[in-house]
C-alpha cells in the first residue's frame, strides 16, 4: 500500500482539487480523503507537502523506433524517458520497421511494453506497409490490442481509401489519427515556407499543405461518424477548421505539440536541424492561434510527437537531416512555463490536456484520480527550475537543451509502484 499525504490534488477529469490524501492498494486507488490514517504496517508513506498530486500524464503520440531503429530509441529507453517526464501511459505510433501492420509486430511491441513499468500501448497502421493503397486487417489488429490506427509520418492522399478507413474505424469504435501534410505541395519538408525557407534558400512546406488535408478529413469524419484525431496541428487556418467542424458535430479531436505552442520558424534559423520537424514550426500568429485553441477546447490534446534521432543524423545538412525532436522529458515543464505561468491556462486545464483528454480519445483507463481508478499518479513541483540536458532517452535532438524552465515531475507512480525514474538501470529492472 502507498499513502500520499499533504499534497494539493488536482483531478482534471472531475475538476476536483484541494488538499487530499490518496491511499493506494495494489494497482488501484483505494481511498481519497482528508487526513487519512496509515492503515497497517508496511504501508509506504510519501510526504507531498508543497507538491501537486495529479494523474499520470498520457501521451498519445510517441515514436519509440522499436522494432527497426534501436540506435535511436527502444521501448525500454523510451518508457524511461516517459516516466521521468511524468507520463505513465503512452501510445506508440506504428511507423516502425517492420511497420505495425501485422499481428506479429503488434504482439512484439505490446509484450515488450509490458516490461517497462509504465503502460505502453500501440496503434496499428491504417494501410499495409504505410503504402497508402490497401487497408490493414483493422478488426484483427484491434482484437489483438491495437488501440487505434495511424500512418503517422506518411499522409494518406487517396480520399476513397480514407473514407473506407474511417468507416471501418467507426464500426470498431476506435480512433484514426492523421498526419496532415500534402507532399504534392512541399519541397524540402521540415521548414516553413516563409522566412525560414528563404533564409536557407530552399522550397519549404507551405501552410496550404496542412490546410487542404485537414479540411478533407474533417468533412469525412462528419460524414462517416469516425473518431478522428488531427495530429500535431501547426497552422491558424487548421485550428479554425477544427473549431468550425466541432460545432457541426462528429467525434473530432486535435492535438498540439509543446514545440508548436512554444516556438516559431525563427527557431529553425537559430537551431537548424534541431528545430526541423514535420509539420514545421510556423509563424507567431499560428503559435498564438494554437494557444487560443488549447484554451477554448478546440485543440483538446497536448502530445509530444517524441521523435528521437541519432546525433549523426541530425548533424547532416538541413535538407538531409531527418525531421523531429524528442519531447517526453520537456513537455510538462514547457506546458507549465509557457502556458500556465504566462496565464493562458490553469494548471487543471493543462493537466486535462495532458492526461484526461488523451486517455478519453483512445478509451484508456487513465488520466484521472478517483477511488477504484488506476494508481497512476505523479507528484509535481511546479516551482522547481528545470534546465534540460541530461536525458534518459537515447537521443538528445531538441532545441530546448539549456533552456530555463519551471516545473517537473519529482515522483512518478505507475500501477501503485514508485518508479526509480532517475536511475535507468533500476527503472529497467
């Protein structure tokens, strides 16, 4: 048993917050109340005085590169980075090698995820080999444990195939997440077509590449009744399209990354390949509209798009280096520093975006604090200074190294067990 005393509890799902103690038994929360007494010998007591007590964070967009690219990241190191960042549940994307378009690969990632100490779930692909031509056996993959479907990293261009995938997803009651970038409009992806592309003398990625596919997929979502997630939104126009589509009904969700609500294309000039990502960082008006979308509920999920790469890959010239940055170990601090401290969101709103809402999208029993609920809990010091630089991820590709931020998870509890997140070997054991 575990007793967490003296903390300030925030449950973003119910909106309840205040000074409460939490008593866990096994992998469940047994009691929540004031001044709970230690029930028996052997109960581990955690003093949370001065700390926030919140549900474990849920990230529904991570790339653990396993199988296929273990030099970048694997499921064990990715999970260690997640735990350090306060995440107790993650959902892997399916662009591994081989892709998660078959039962064997899905079984591999699910079983390896069970060895990590946190909850590692996985999507399966929408199309075989991420080829955009033939649907995977979606029902079979769902029965085997896939929590949703995505070809993230490769946009789906054929409308009839997307409609068919949404119809299948609607019947299964599982979400489909879409990477919205039309490659037919892009030359040299990862850099916004604007000041950044002009600086580097390359073509870049125009905002229209995102807008057109978002518009199409929102229309199809309403027509089919599918649960649809617009991933890593980057343009002000796409935010407004989601806002208007939600008013029409449908089961529509959208996610924003910490780097898109923090940075603009200026960062691509300053940090080079460390700020190269798909979709790219755009203009200040886009960043501000993303923040407004987070505040008014248009964008209902914050997801990291944790995308590790090796130092050698990111050291290549801009047009050759891969896109993406790591994010699990900096997301919470960026949310507290750039959204809460600057007055855009309350702490409860931030936690809802990072736990309850993403869990609801994928129908996960996570992201809330309640008696009988999962004992997935984090203790947050919202005033602690954080200077990113020492990572449990295998990768360090991020522009946020050395930044001065505020807020961190000082203790991560998953399944009722305190994870030794600062000691990689202990965590793996």
